[in-house]
């Protein structure tokens, strides 16, 4: 399979397939959460937001969205290159947030408890052939 451009419609379709196949209630510890991941400074000059939701550990939503029109429990934002490192598996979500590469909004106490739930999600994403 050829590498798919990060956040392209083709990448979204393939990534959702992989997530639905690999993310299970077991891998996410039955977590129910909603996160808006905003990617700033994209190569096309745009800001893009990806919404990811689980319900008792099952993938519920994985889509592009306008951040002004959605409500999620948590919001993660950061530079395109920080997300590139995250999606390539070069940094872990907890390290990226604690190190200031990504910014997290939401209930911090709950977020710290749920951050380990995100690690399997990003581990799966790092396996999708992606071109940045």
C-alpha cells in the first residue's frame, strides 16, 4: 500500500478501517471519551480538526470537524510537526502533553487517568502508511 497524505479523505477512510479493526474495549479499558485533535500550521496553511470518540471502548466517531461546531470532553492542539512525531510513534501522547508539544484542554484529573487509554490508539495510527 502506498503512503496516504495525512488527514486526506483517503487517509481518513483507511485509518478508520484500521482503528475499527484494532481498537477494542479491551485495548481502551472500556473508555468512553471524546477528543478533538486540532492540527495547526498544516502545509496547506489550514488548521484541521479530527474528532475521535469511543463508547465503552468501541470506536464511535472518527471524522474531520469544524472545532467551533463540536463539543468534546477534551481538546488537544498542536503544531503539524508535533502530530507528525505522534502519528509516527516517535513520541507518546503523555510525553507530548507533559513536554508542551501538545496542549490539552478539559478536566486535567480525568485526562491524566485517560491518557494511557490513548496510547493504543496512537500505536495503531503509527502503523497506517502516512505521508507528511
